[in-house]
C-alpha cells in the first residue's frame, strides 16, 4: 500500500530511489540536509542540533520519532538554568511518535502544530504552557494521553482527534477558544478542576466512558454537546448560561453551582459525522439524571431526560425546577400487590426514587419497589414530604395539574407515614387515603359509594321502611263546649314478615339516590330509617364529591 507525501513541505529524500522505496519518507527535510531528522547521520544530526537553542523554531512535520530522538531534540531546547524545554514555533503535523512523549513544564511560545500526528506510546504532559495556537486536529493518541495542568493561553483545537485510551485534562486552563468537534474518546476523559475562561463550545464529541467536569469552571456562556456513557458535573461552576445537549449519558450534577440559566436536554440526533448511532453506548440515547443533590434548581431546566434513578432530595429551590418535553419519573409498582395477606391494587403514579428506597426497606409491602444501593442512606418519610411538596408547587406553577396531583399524593403518603405528626392526624389521613386516595382516586371513592348505597338499601329494606305507610286519623272531641277536629298520623311501625321484596327495594333505592344528592325522599320511615337516611345523606354526598374531585384533578387544565 502506498501513501501520498504531503506536498506542502520539502520531504525527506531518504529512500527516494524507486528501486528501494517508491514512496520515500514523509518527514520534512532538515535544511541544508536532504533528509529528515530521523534519517540524518549521527554527524549531521549533531551538527543540526548544535544550531538550536532554547526558544528556537522547529519544523519536523511528517517525521517519525523513535527511540531517544525526541528526548535529544527537547534536551537541546532546554534552558540551562531551569532544564525546561522552550520552543518557539513547533510544527509536528503528520509526525509519528513511536515512543513515549513526555513534556514536563515545557513552553511553546509560538504556534504548536500537531495536526494529524500519531502517538503510539503514552502522551504525558504536565504543566505545559502554550502561549499561542495549539492544534491537534485529527491527531491520533493510541495510548493514554494527559494534558494535566496545561495552560492553553491561545486557542486550542482537538477537532476530529481520536483518543484510544483514558485522557486527562485535569487542572488545565483554556483561556481562548476550545475545539473538540468530532473528537472521539475510547475511554474516560477528565476535566477535573479545569477552567474554561472563554470557551463557547465543547464538542460535539463522543466518549465511550466518562466525561468528567467535576469542579470545573466555565466563565462564559457555553454549549456542551456530547454522547457519553456518563457525565459528571459534581461541584461544577457555571458563571454564565449553559446548555448541555447530551446522549446516552448518566448525568451526575450534585452540588453544582449555577449563577445563570442552565439547561440539560437529550439531543435527538447522533453526533457522528455520518449520522449513524454512536458505537459502544447502548440503544437508549435518552440522557439520565442521576443526582440533583445540593443543586440550586432556580435556574435549572431539564428537557427530555430520564429521572427514574435521580436523587432529588436535598435540592434547593426545587419548586422552581422546570421539567419540559418527555421526561420520565419512577412509577409505583402497578397491578395487584399483597399486603398483610390481603390483595391491594396499586394505581401507577410518579414518585421519587427515594420513596422506592424507603418502601423497599420495610418489612411489609416491599414487593416491586427498588431497593437502595448499599452505600445510599434511606431517607424517612419526614424528609421526603417537603420534597414532594416543592415538586407539586413546581408543577402547579407550570399549570400541569395531573402531574401536580401525583406529587400531592406522594406528599400525603409521606405525611401519613411520618412520625412527627400526632396519631390523631395520621388516623385522619389514613381514613382520607382509604376512602378516596386523598381525593385523587375516583374508583376508590366510587367503590365506597357503591358499598354505602348498597348498605343503605339493605338497611332500609330491613329496618327503615314500614310495611304500610301510616294513614291519617281524624277524630273529634268536645273541648269547653266546642267540638275540635284532630288530624293525626301515627308513627310508622317497624316492618314484619318478608322485607326484601321488589316494591320495598324500589322505595329503598329512591331513598338512597336522594340521599346521594343530599335530598330528602319524602318517604315515610321508621325511627331506624330516619337515622339511616340521616347517615346516608351525610356520608354518600361526601364520597360522590371525592370522586368528582379526583376526576377534576386528572382532567383539569391550567387557566
């Protein structure tokens, strides 16, 4: 296979004889010699290196560095006093480094060009200073790479670069524009405590491992576009607006500082140049929030993200959090569940993962709930009730009443189980829950209404309706020389004989239906029937109201 020689520099004449090497070396010729640095004789290389001094310009584009050749070059450029290498303009485009590259506190005062360079060994730089443009466009790092504590004073570009192992930019300072467009990291890439002073765009990039911005600082408005297995932003500080457009990533945002609006959203299309799905990252491209602990959510917007496993407790100003698009929250176990030997039907509702952890830790009713990881503290209901309350307010403020209803249910559940309220209040909440699901479960309220109406009908047929309506009796008696007409109606008599007939059922149904709408039926009732009707007129309209309230909570639209 032949490779073309880049025409923009005079290439090495080594092996130019077509009978020996039809391609020739790609390295740039070292003036006044005919060969590149790698192919100079020992005498010629010594003569060339003798012409260099600290801060000199070097141009070794296309050169292959092996053995101690690179160390010899940098030793020649070292300052005698500090023993640190200093370079002016350093051009290494298309160079191949078959050795480990180690830059320790080196200084590049001019342009540093490594476009298309290939690093077969480890690339290790520490506290390197780039005073001007640093360009690694299309470079290939086949082993671990480190730019720890690098000071990029000019613009720096890693566009289309390939990093085949772990990459470190910890403590690096990016003072100018920064380019990572099309960069691919086949491993973790870490920007721990890195500083982006004027960076407006990071990415789009792809990482099969972790993209780590822990404790990093962004000084200006920035957009981060990345497809990664995980994105860590613990204690990250955004001093201006920021937009994170992510794919696949599990996002950890604990204790991040947001001074201006920050949005995190799932990016709908792949970041690859050919539009195909990013390799090695799974099938579900939705970004997944894992932690909002300690975050001030007043400036935070989440769009199209999965919150199924997100820790939300300890979030500040949670009532101002904005959720948009198709977000996902953990649901309760659905269907029939057994509690205390009795079947219980669970209606799906949005919950917090912290509630899952608490319920899974209980001795009863733990079936179907997600248990907490071993290192995670299980929070009690007294700590979760305020979290649900703030989320409810957030949804109410955004006019999302059905979503707010789920969080109201969660708040009431946590209050019912909390140990900081009186037993009498907890008993009242338990009754409210059992009868209507806190006014949010229409089926439960209608079920109890049906039971109450059935009981009323049976009691009316058995005890409340007399056999026959009492008839009026007219009597006359003489009082003081005058006759007085007395019209009286005796009290209905308690029923006897067969009480459960079709006619009596019809009358009992009429009494019950009127009680539901808080009306008197006008029927003649026994004394027991009067009390049965009074009880029915008190309880059944309440149950009907609970059912109506539940339906309204699910279909209400914000005004």
